[in-house]
C-alpha cells in the first residue's frame, strides 16, 4: 500500500483508467488520482501535512497487516412494501454529545462518502470523509481501483491504520499530532472497519420524496449488512451485525 501511495504522490499513475470489454477499452468512472493538485494548492497545506507525516512514520515504523476492500451490492433492493412490512425491530440507539466516530473501537465506522471515494481529499476538501482519509492515508489507495458507487452499493475498508490527530474542520482543519493506533490484534493487524456509503445531495433533489427516502434506506441497508467475509464462505447477509458508529450522515457539503 505504501508503495502505491508513493507512486501516486509522484504522479506515476495515468489519470485515465480503463477496462477491457469485447476487445475494446472502456473508460472507468473513477475518482481522480491527480495528487499534483494537492501539491500545488495553498488550500491543501493541511492535507500535505497529514500525508508527509504518514510517510515519515512508516519510514521508521513499517506498517504490518493487510488492507482489505470489499464492494458490497444490495441486489435486489427492498421495495417500499417490503420496508413497510419488515418485522425486524429497530436496534438500540445510543447518542453521545461528544466524541468522534474514529475513536469507536469494535464498531463499524461510518464514512459519509462521496460516490467517488475520498471526495475532495486531493483538491482541498475538508469535510468528514476527507478528514478520515487523511487520518488513515492507506484509505487513499482505494482511489486507484474503486469506481464510483451506484445507488445500491457501499465499500467496506478493513485494516486501515490511523496515523494522525486533527483539530478543526473545514477551513480551520490542521494536522495536530501523531496518533498510535492500538486497535490491533495480537499479530499487529489493524482491526478498524470503515464503511463508505454516499447520501443523496439534498439540494439537488427532494430528499423526503418517497423514491429518495427509499434510496437512502436501501443504501444504508447495503452499508450496514455484512457480506460473507473472505475465509468464511458460509457467511451470510444475515450474520450478526457489529454496532455502527455514525452521525449526521449526508450533512455538510451534501446539504
């Protein structure tokens, strides 16, 4: 992962990525990987501090473990009638006035994602997703191979170590200090699980229209239901779910 990020940093990957279909190349709907935008922008000074700190840390403390990325697809999605007739009771909800999603261990951590993973992290974005990717720069490698999410998709990132603390938000964002991530198993494998799922952009649609609410319900269901895991082929969508650490999903830049 570190090698791939270093190649991104020095602009060694082409911006246009394609797949082969019927003997032809078809452009993929991918996030940008043009890191030179971040390097040449005064708006990205804080972003650069996070990235340079990551490289400095792994220079003396090589990371250990695996980064696993899973694209979850809910197919078919649930109809309005299925939602209305669902007999499952709501899970217990605990609300805290203070604290951060990234501090919640043994929980699925919500990433209020753009449908293009990382959002504006490489060109000045400084909302929840961008900050989370800067705290755990290994997440940035997903920009290389994860196409834009569809309405029935979510992306699970497992094993991304957290390297930095931040202060501020938006225009006040700053790198604060190094962070020693202790959320690991006995072998040193990071245990953090981040689920990326994109909300509708509220100022572009009527978010309370039936179709839009249905879209959001199915998106959240796709994000929170655990797909069969690698090494557990008997796993099921119906396996017990971990608690979810989330907040005002869809707020900020999405209205």
